[in-house]
């Protein structure tokens, strides 16, 4: 197997990991004020993400870095052509991170409510736009040789060219899949009143996502795939999603989350499989399409990258797996200290009480 193909597969794996892990992050953020009925509920919901949300974003950072190093033409054309949606995603990710960190800095209910709104909106934006971006990659965009620079490729469309019906459907698919994925994650990771609320809302969300995903996957397979074997991925994704909804209905939270994760993984693998060997198909002329051959780095660069990946990837995976194992227990609102005692900077009631007493001396 050529190194260009190896790195295309590795980048696909990185984005699979990102969508599976950051997918429930986005879903939980969007459901924060829907499932969290009280301050204790919302703090418990955020606590489920506290140890892992920043680690989940590492998959995107590594994926972007691998894209830049392995396929620089793809990186340059993608980020110039998709500049506005990718910029909005970046801003949303920054706002989410700031909101998670700053929400607990004051005990004001208005302060926390504003940051909760920021978390919700900043989770909604990338959940929608990632689907729009990936759908456009599969559908193809107006790409031509860059005659001004004398080399490389140039996206010649505009922002509204990206807002076609197929891409917008892709955005709705990722949005609803992430919402459902977040709901089943909360059902798995919480106790008390939050768990049954999450289990209940996951069913209608899952059914809506199922309808949208079936239409999108069939549209993709029939219109943009020239490979018969990718039908198998469509079937596996559909069966896994149905199984996940059924497991959630039976209150088998572990199986529901596992099957939801499998669905997302297979769906992303399906999109990359349809795309291969193209990186950005051109709607202007098929000869102008960016492929793994004309968009890749040199053989020497790919060889060095492969050696580095073999050494460090197991270390990163082991560390992230250890993090999930350490913080595997459920979180209940009953475990959350009284938000009106002391400052939210203190992680437990004893510290909050001590701070409160010191402040009143």
C-alpha cells in the first residue's frame, strides 16, 4: 500500500475519533439547558465533560496537522475555500473552551446563564457546519488550477455555493446525530433525574436523525459513489443506529452509547470511502480534481511522518483511554455542592463553607 493511501486512511481515522468523541461533547452542550432543569443539574452535566472535552479536541488538532503535513495542497485549498465556515467553527470552539473555564468563576446566576447560552450556541455551530463541510467535500466544489500562483489549486466558488441542499442535509444529519449521541452519553454518565430525561429525549432525537441519515446516505451512495462495496457501510450504520435506539429504550445505556459511536464511526468511514482517491473533486472539470497523488507531500516527508506516528500514537491513545477509565463513574446532581454557598471556584462543600466563613469574619 502506498504511503499516500496510508495517510489518507490515518486522517480518516483521526476524524472518526474526533466525530465520535467530540460528537457527544457537542450533543451535551446543545442539551445543557434542555436536560439540565436546575443549577445542580447543569453543573453535573458539565462535570461529565470536564475531564475529557479538551482531550477530545486533540483529535482535531492532530487531524489538521496531519492534513497540513501529508496533503498540503488539500489543506491550502480547503482552508482558503471553506474559510468562513471553518473560521466560524474555530470561533465556536474557542468560545466553548472559555465558557467551560469561566462559568464557575462567579456565583451569579445571570453570569452562569450567559455562559450556558454560550456553550449551547458554540456547540450548535460546529455540529451543523462540520456536516456541511464534509458533504461539500463528497459532492465536489469548483476547483481549478491556480494560474496566478503558477502552481497548486484554487477554490473558485463563494460561501453560498457551499449552502446547497445536499450539504445542508449533511449539516442536519451531523446535528441530529450529535444531539442523540450526547443524550445517550448523558444517560450513561449521569444518575438521578438527569438520566431518565436523557434516555427519554434520545428516542425522538434518534428517530429524526435516522430519517435524515437514511436520506443522506442513500443520496450519497446513489449520486456520488462509484463503489458497490460502500453499500455495506450504509447497512452497518443503519443497523447500528437502530440497535442503539432499541438499547436506549431498554435502558441499556452502555450498549446504546457503543452502538451510537459505531454509527458515527461507520458514517464518517463511508464518506471518506466515497471520497477516495479524491481529496476535493472538482465540479468544473474532473481533470482539475485534487487527489491523493497531486495533493500529497513528498515520499520522504510521508516516511518520516509514518515513523513519528508509529511511536507517538499508542502513547496518546493510552493516555486518553486512561483518562476515560479514571473518570468512568456516573455523576449525580446530589454530588454537586450547594451553588449558593461560597464561590464556585471551590470544588467541594467543605472548601466552599470554609471560604464562606472566612469571608464573613
